[in-house]
């Protein structure tokens, strides 16, 4: 099973996207990004929102 929170942490690190910036692009809050980063599982809709905000594909996201 893939750890979605780990994928998010790694993608942010590699792409240099701060949580505050991601929150703004995802029309969310920095607190929500912190929760996303801690989750092992995410709904597909949440992953799509994150990927759109980071301008990457879901496949690329899952490779992190």
C-alpha cells in the first residue's frame, strides 16, 4: 500500500513547494496541508486536488 502522506512530503521537498504555497494553490489552509502530510490514506479527490495544485500527474505523485 502506498503512503499518500509520504508521497506528499517527498513531492513537496523535491519540487520545493512550501505547505503555505500548496494550501493557497489548493484553495485550502496550511493546517489542512499538515493533516494531509500525516495521512497514510487519502481520497482520490484529495490527491487530484493536491496534484493539480502542484502541477503534477497522479502517477508522478504516487512515485514519490
